[in-house]
């Protein structure tokens, strides 16, 4: 069964959101187990995990690069625009997850 483009948009958003939020929280448990501060560990892990959440959401980089190449060289701007929207959706999911992590940890508050 073929998925519609809007299904793919929502899937990219929530995969990036879940990878960032879940990876940061589970990584925070590992940080706590090794004796580092829990909330600082969660915040640092979420900073490093952002790009990987985007890459995981769009399904790897080679399909995206191929779609961009096809869009530029073959004049298929529809595919180019779709890939741009998928990346933008994944970035939105990552930004939402990062905002929740900042809200939960309070790492943005200076003493």
C-alpha cells in the first residue's frame, strides 16, 4: 500500500522527534549510571543527537541526495520540493524534541 506524501511528512516529523527525545532520555540514564549529572547529560546528548535524528527520519542520506540530483539534472522540481519538505519536517520534529529537552532539564537557565 502506497503512502501519501502527507503520511511521509508526519512520519518524518515524529521519527525525528522520537529519536531525539528517546535517545536523549535513555542516554541520560547511561550518564547517570556512570556518575555524571543526569540533566546535564540529557542536554548534552540531545545537542549531539540532532543531526542523527534528522538523518534517521529521512531514511538515510543517499536517497535524499539521489532525489536532489534527479531534481536538478532532470528538471523534476516536484521531487526536489518534496525532499525539501521532508527535511524541513524532520528538522521541525528535532526542534520540538530539543525544546522539550530544554524545558525538562532547565539547562538554559543561568545561575
